[in-house]
């Protein structure tokens, strides 16, 4: 199949840590251009722009990866689709569900591909967990996603602003695994959101879920104030007594206390392999399930004010 000429919009942490090296190593893609408001460039890119709208004018660009904060993604993705470019959306794919629906409809209308990337789903351990849970009734779910925001998000003020999602920025990774592995849909039953007195986004959240079948104990705890060891675990127990634990953000899996998968994450390599397939098939992939849970958690969430937080 043809080589995909691609551009990256927003050269922040995830673009530098993952998109740039992964595109370089994938023979199906060629980085043609980058756009960076701060004027950053990259040796692999033939063109560099300050304004992404100029990048979108390049006729040879087939697709763009939008690696900005979520608050501005919708407008950029819209402009890209209207300019005839397919789009890869970093997670969270937009600021609201309506924006995401709009992108899905627009992509269909202009005949281009839109791809919502939920990177935590791209793990063998997640695939194996999904297979192991298929057909079973879930009795217990405990998601523990606790990390140190000062370590993982230094200087990222957008994350604390409205629409930055706060602790749901990492928490949505856990939810993207939950929606992938659960054998039936999961709903938010209640939600408690802890907002620092000086911030517009939550630093911690406690969620209770429900499912159509069973009266399970289904919960998630997200916290950004964790220092020392970091925890990204999902424990599941079925009514039939099967126990399963995903650890290390979904890259390792134990079933019945026995290690089944232990891998170094290669999530973005898998994301770009999938993007290649979607571009070749001219097919969009828009998974709204993780994003709906976040929206629901905010919609019915009880707001609790906690101590001011400075990073
Ligand atoms: P970041 O380091 O703050 O980078 C975001 C970049 O987007 C900025 O550096 C800026 O780059 C550009 N940007 C900011 N405001 C913009 C605007 N108004 N218009 C256009 N571009 C703008 O954030 P990040 O950690 O890379 O996260 C970006 C997205 O990736 C988020 O949605 C996040 O959830 C997701 N993500 C992050 C990680 C991670 O480990 N950090 C992992 C997975 C997914 P320029 O100055 O170069 O334009």
C-alpha cells in the first residue's frame, strides 16, 4: 500500500515521547511536516509551521496526528477534515461528546478517516483479559489509578483548566480498558469529584459503576496525589470465581494469581499499525465508550472541595 505522508500538530510531551519516534520506525508512514505554536521543529520533518492551518495547506499530507490538549482538538480536527486530511486524535478525543459526534459525521461527509486512539487498549494483556471475561457475570471490579501529577504532568496548566479533565486525563486510560474488557456495558452509578480550591478540574475521583446483570461491587479510585510507588491496576472477579488482575497500566495480566502476560508496552506502535489499516481501508474508528463514562461522571458527580494544590 502507499506510503502515508503525515503531519503532527502540537509538539508537546506525547508527540516527542511517542508519535515522532514511532512514525520514524514505521515504514508505512513518512513525517512530512510538523506545526508548533512555540516554533519547535524536528529533523525528520521537511516542513515546519507555527500555524497548523498552513500545514493543512500542503497538498501531499494525507493525515495529521493531533497531539494538542483536548480543549482545542475539535476545531483543529474540523479544519483538517475540511482541508481533506484524515485525522488521528490523541485521547481524550475532544472536549465534549457533541464535538466528537460532529467529527464522526464530518469525516463521513468528506470521505476521510477519523481515529480515536485509546492507547491503553493496545496491550496484549487487555486483549487476553477481554477473552477471559467474555460471557461471565462480573461480581467485583476495582480500578485503582493513583499517580503523582507533579511527576507525570510538570508545567501542564491546561490539565487543571475546565475541559482539561484533571485526574480523568490518566483515569480515562483505565476507563478505556474497562469498556474494552467488560462483557457488557458499564454505567456510572455515582461519582464524587475532588476539586482543589484553586483549580477547575478534579485531583481525585471515586466512581461506583453498575451493569445490567448482577449486583456487583464495582468501583474506581483515581488520585493524583500519590507519591512513592505508582498504581495503575484493574482487579476483576466473576460470579463463577474467576479472578483477574491487570497491572502496570494494562500491560501485565494475572489470572487466578498466575502471571499470564508480562510485556513492555508498545502501545503507539500498535496505534500506528491500526491507523495504516484504517487509512488503507478508508474506514473511521470512533470509540466513544470511555469518553461517555467521563461525561457521565461529571454529569452526575458530586463536587467536593479539597485543599488548594500547587504543582
Ligand atoms: P503537552 O506536553 O502540554 O503538549 C501539548 C502541546 O500542544 C503543547 O506543547 C503545544 O505544542 C500544543 N498546544 C497547546 N495549546 C495549543 C493550542 N491552543 N493550539 C494548538 N496547539 C496547542 O501535553 P501532552 O502531555 O503532550 O498531552 C497532549 C495530549 O496527549 C493530551 O490530550 C494528553 O491526554 C495526551 N496524552 C499524553 C500522554 C503523556 O504521557 N503526556 C500520554 C498519552 C496521551 P506546540 O507549542 O509545539 O504547538
